[in-house]
C-alpha cells in the first residue's frame, strides 16, 4: 500500500524532479524516525499516509 502511494505521488509530480526528490526524502526521513521510536506497524502506516487519527502505542 505504501509503495502504491509513493508511486502515485511520483506520478502526480511527474516532470517536477525537485518535488519528487523532496517527497522521497521527507518520506524516508519520517519512516526512519518512526522506526527508531519503535512505532507499531498500524501507527507507522497512519503517520506515513498522513491519517489524522491519534496513534496510541
């Protein structure tokens, strides 16, 4: 699911290399932070996809 979202964002920004690179960098950085903080899989998905429901781990 995350890969599909990632590819959809790349398609959305096709032709705009700066936006694509920025998105990829921010996504990777956020994922590293969440994994370092031992965020569970459900909460990690919600944080990566921008869901606004609170995560209680």
